[in-house]
């Protein structure tokens, strides 16, 4: 009874080993590119969520501060006060400095 050449050989040939390693490298490179893409998308989404929460917090703080104040305490432009008068004050004999007196 003769054994076939494949069954009688022990171990793997160099060519079989190179083919299996090549297939493994191709599969791992596809998996790594997918993983990198996934982590980049996840990091981008986390950064957007963090910025959104920070913006909402700032807006809420501004809204709460504005609700605690009255319209009279918010000064955009002086409504009842006259314009600021500036009086010249000599600081140097040849130059004149302007000082505002409030």
C-alpha cells in the first residue's frame, strides 16, 4: 500500500508558509484600516459632543446671569448721563494731555 506524497511529508513548505503569511497580512491590514477609521470617527464625535456641551453650558450661564440682572443694571450706553467731558491738563509744556473726569 503506497502513501500519497502529501500525507507522507511532514511540515509545511516555504511556499505554503509565505502564502499563508501574505493572506494574514492582507486581512490584518484591512482590519487595521477599518479600526483606524472607526477610532477617528469616534474621536471626532466625542470632540463635537464636548464642544456642544461647553457651548450649552456657557449659554445657560449667560442666560441665568441675565435673568438675575435688571435692565437698569445693564449698561450698554449711558442714557441719562451727559457725554463725558474732557479737560486739558498740561503734562509737558509743549504737549497737552486729555483727562476724563467722571
